C-alpha cells in the first residue's frame, strides 16, 4: 500500500508543479515548490512533536490551539516546547508560524501579508537553529525562495496570489510522516528528478538518475551491512548518499558527508536529508569547490560515491602539485578535464578497507598525456582499480554520451586482475532517454559478484593484460562485442538464381497457355 501512496503523492506533487509554474522556467520554479513542500514538512514535524509533548504532559489541547485555549499557560508551554524542540528537531516554530496557520491567512482578505509572514518564518527557522547544534544545517536554507522575485509576478498582489495558490494546493495533500517516514522524502526526491529531467543540461548538475544511484549504492555496499560513514564530494541534491542508506541495515544511523559547489543545489541537498528523516547531527553537507577548497580533508570514509561533472574545468594550479591528494602521481589532471582530479581526491579520502565508485566519461579510460600517467600510477603502483563497468549512452540528464563506473578499493580481494563489464547494450527507454531496468542492475551485480569472463559481456583482465595495453582501459580492448557477419555462400546464391530462371520459364509457359485460351495478348 505504501508504494501506491507514494506514487499517488508523486503524481499529485508533479501535477501541482505543472499547474502552477506557468511561464516560469522549471529551474527557477523548483526552488519555490520544493521550498514550500519543505516548509510544510517542518511545520508538520514541529506540530507533531509539540502535540506529543503536550500529551505527555496530559494536556488534551492541540499545539496550534494553545494561543486561544491556554492563554495563561501559553508562554510557559512555548518556552518548554522550544527548549526540547531545539534539541530534537534543531529549530522551533510557534503555532502562528505553522504552514497550516499561514495558509489559512492566505485565503483571507489580508492575504497581502502572507509574503511578510513567510519571510519572517524563514528567518525564525534560521534564528532558532542558531541556538542549537543544527545551525550549519539550517542557515540559508530558504535563500533561493525569493519572495520578491519578478518571476512570481510584477506586483506584490500577484506574488501573494501565486504563493497562496501554492500553499492552498499543498495544504490539501496528506503528508503522513508519522506512519510513512520515507514516503514524503521519496516523493520529494521524485520531484527533484522530474525537475532535473526538464531542466536540460542543468538537470545533470543536481540529480543522478535513481537507477544509476541504485547501482552505485549496491556496488559500494556489497558485503557491507553496517558502516559508519558515506561521502560524496560532488553530492548535488544528495540523492546518491540517500540511496546508499537504503542498501544498509543501519542506513539511518550512519554519518552522511557531502560537498556541493552550487549554492542552490547545496540547499536542496540539506532539505533532502531532513525530508528523509536524517537527524541534523547525522549529516554534514558543506558548500564549496571540492578540488580547490575541500571541507572534509582530514576525514577517511568507508564508502564513497560520486557523479562528478564530466570533464569540468579546474585551476590545475602549480600550487596543487604539493597537495597530498595529487603530489604522488607526478602529474596533475588537465586544466580542461578535472575527472582524474576528482578520482585522486576521492582516493585520498578513502579508508584503507573502503570502497568507492565513481561515474566517468569514457575519455577517462583511454586519454593520453597526464591522464595516462595518473591512470598507470593508480593501477601499476597502487593497484587500487577493481572494476570498470560500461553503461549505456543517454542515461544522464543533459548529455547523451556513454559513461562508465570505476570501482576502487585500497585493499582488494582480487588484486591480480581488473574486472571489465560491458553493460552498454542492456537498457530500457523512457521518452527520449535510456534507463537501467531492474533486470539490467541485477545482471551487472550478479556478474560483478561472480567475476567471471562471459562472452561479449565481461572479462577478467590480468595486470599483465593491462600493461600490454599501456594501461588503456577502453572496454572493447577487453570485452569483445564484435558480431561476426554471416558468410555468404556465392555458389549457393548462384544455384538459387539458376533455379529462379528455370521457374520463371515454366511460369511463362503456363501464363501463355491461359492467355491463348482467353484470347488475350501475352504480357511478354
């Protein structure tokens, strides 16, 4: 039943987004619809928690009605509830600041006040979080919900009407966060994915398709049921981190670490964590350029996953040649292609018994110059590369290029070889985009676990193999997918043509007889 509820909620949320965005660019509108869903979530969380505290204190009153029915006890109760909420939730909202209260005001004659009310509430959430350990996780969360933006309307009254409509639509939806803790979080992530699919090239910057996230998560968690930390140096909206948690028995108890350079996406990642019920002290998402200004540089992680921007520019500054992440390789990644710089960064932060999986464009497998030197060092000197998995083309938002997953381990069980899989032919199709199906993911995982050569699909390449190929990892060098053309037997074709001639002569004789009997002219 929960799957049905989730799908229904996803459908309703996307319908609301489509109905309300009008002429607003999807990438602009997502900040508003996602921001208000998040605000409703925080309000419900606050209200439910406060109601529990009131019931524990043997009060039958609801939190939202304190002001009207307990005026003499109001301040005392609010202070007690605030103190406990800051510790448990990381923020605090008064009854008059809850989503449902503000939404009702939006339907009244003084609805022009709703914008100022909301600005005040956004500030309240941040200000109250400053009083708790959750400050870093809540500060600036609503910066992208610009209530003065002309995208919402030129006049204040227009903006008020649109915001009131958004809140009114959302107010009708049942966010059952008590009985289905992941229901809303998963629906929220679905909505992020829908926005990504309509955002063109920008979509790939903040969301990894869920099927790809699922595959990466299964790879890095295989034989790891209980881990303490997971890290994504280019975390986008946090979807990869959250997918890893779903593969683990202790998913809600692990520590999540991530870094994201784009401020809007950084805010989205923190919201996504909170919406999935991850407590503020269980995640550490930070903003900044991972290569130039790494925020978790002193940490080591058991599991690392990433979908870095493909062939991005970076400084490749000579200063970084002395950086511990890059100095031992003897070469920096090219200025116009940071792919290996991200890999080197991740290797540096990987625990000795950890596993990491990173998505890369195919050029990483075979490009020469500095990248070839880095690639050779990782395989020949460190022997960290464990597997190369070729994926279908056109499965990522904003690009149709084929990609691969590189799996690295510092302590490898199979340290005499590297395993290659060519999964590029196995996929389903959704509109204009390809996608990995459940059976495709299962086939990849089964093959990866079995680690045996399968004709035209996988190959166990010895380290000697790789050396003979100058450490070029181009998958067709190892997995032969060439389909031989059927040989044509010319003598057989000649015999068939001779028989056709004979048949034609016999048929002409029969037709001539019919024509004579009918008294008509022969067609030849």
